[in-house]
């Protein structure tokens, strides 16, 4: 039986003292042969940071930009070629800018705005998450100026934005869980009795292997797969609804196409394991509209991590983005667990996942939580595992050998 080995730390960069990183990590292979890692910040005052990771043992900040104001965040970003797209979410509805900004980053040290998709509105906080890998369409979790939810917690839904003309982004399709919009004829959806996170889209992933499918984590709505063969009219083909009995906040839905599986994560949002369990699920979808959970990835001993401070439980996954510079695997998945660090699992036997590698950095200096809070992860095609801290710790680079 395989045993879990501790990943070797290659470097840690505090990002000029602004080490609060969100859920946006993307690799750019530049024309001058550099490897640049773009990072979105968890909260104000910083917008994005670009780090030269050509030598992962000696990362160096290229540029760090500021947000327009402190009532917003740039939680998510993606890069395709020399185009960077950044999601803007505001602290309250009705504020601006809210939506998606597009940049030309041919020179990573000088990002230049080339377009903006406005998602602001009287009931909108803008865009929380986006997915962009084909250079043509952005798939995002967003509000809109013409969308009023029945419940304020349900204000973000799935939108498709055409950016083939990046100076004029245009919505081409949208979908929301029936019963969440104020004009829906369907009844309002029941709320989770203890952990009401809302019915909102989070991750909105679309892959070239199945360009007619969108894989969406819909918080308390569970894991959803949409048919987007007609982008103007997305249709639900699968929903795995497991909240309750579980505690909510379905975050990521990662398809393993060759295996007929989905890897699904929840997000831990409470300190000290108060909302546990938040797990990494293995779901069989050989029959697409009949999902069934067949396993969960093993967790470390719970009590020690509950006591460490901050959140503990699943969150983001390395999502196998099909772009240059990124590692893709259907046998090993890598996820983040806040104070449980970053962990890799062998799922070659999907009924019995095994942890094969892990890294749990010590508490960053000046962290108010006195514990690491690993928020997101990206593995590049050299086997370098990049992970980020949510509070202040910045960027970590580990050697992933599995």
C-alpha cells in the first residue's frame, strides 16, 4: 500500500507583504520563454500579482496591482495566451466595478485593459468565479443587472460570455437553478436547516473533451452538469443533491472523462471544523443522469486540525486546465484543505483513494489565525505544486513526486 510522503518545499514568497491570495492561479508561458504565475488576491487592497516562477526555487514578483477601491475583491482569474481575465466581486450589491476585466499581458509587467464585462446591478455583487481556457468564451458565476433573486443569498448564477472580440464582451447564455429568481413559477427552494450558504453557482468548468457540458458546483444546490451544446439555452442533465444531509457549499466539480467519474469538493467555511464534514467525493457518472458517490478521499486525524485555528476541510482542486504549462492527470488529484495544507490522492482505484503526498506549512508570521490556510493549488507540467495562503502567507512552491 502506498504511503503519503511530505512534499519538499522549494520556496515561499510573501508577495511583498500582501500574501492574502484567493482562488485565482494561472500560468502564462511568455514569448521570451518565462513562466509567469498570475494570482488573484482574497481581499483589498491588491488586485493581482504576477510572479516569475521560471526558477521555482527563486520566485520574483513582476508586478502587483491595486483594486479601484476597498469594497471589492478579485477572487478569480485565468490566462489564455497573452489575455488575462479577472473577476470583480463587490462587498455589497449595487457597487461598481463589478464583472470581468480583460487585460493584454504580452508584457506581464504592464497589464493593459482591453475590455470590461459589466455585471453590476441593484441586486448584483458582480462575478465571483470564472473559467476561460479556449480563448473564446468565459464561463462564470455572476450576478446581473436584470436578475433579482428570491433570496439574497442566491444572487449569482451561471453565465456564458463571448470574448472573441475582447473589447466588447457579450453574454450569450445563462442558467440558474429553477426557483431562485423572483419571477420563477417554481416554488422557492428549501434552505439548509443549519448551514444555509445559498443556491449560487461557484466553479463553472468547461473542457475541450466535452465542450457541450458545463460542470458546476452550486453550493447548497449540489453538483450540476449542464448541456451547453446550444449556449443560448443551457439545459440541466444531472444534479447530485446531497445537502442535506451534508452541510452544504458544493464548490468544485472536476470531471475525469476517461474514468466516467466526477471529483466533487465542498468548501469548509467555519473555523475549528464547525461545519465538518467537508470532503472530496468520488462520484460515478457512467450513467450521466444517475450520479452515485462511491468513495471519499481520506482525511488526516481530525481533532489536531480542528484545534489548529481557522478553517479545516476541503476547498479547491487542481482542475486539469487544458492549457500550456499545466499538469493534467486522471490518476492523481490534488486539493487544498486550509489548515490541513495541500494533499494529493491516487484515485486509480476510485473505490479506495489513497493519499500519496502532502504539505502542511507552519503558521505564517503575522497570521491572525496562527495557522496556515492553504486556499488554492495549481500544478505545472514540471511537477511543481504551487499553493497559496488565504490570510498572509503568500505563495508556496513544492516538489510533487507521485
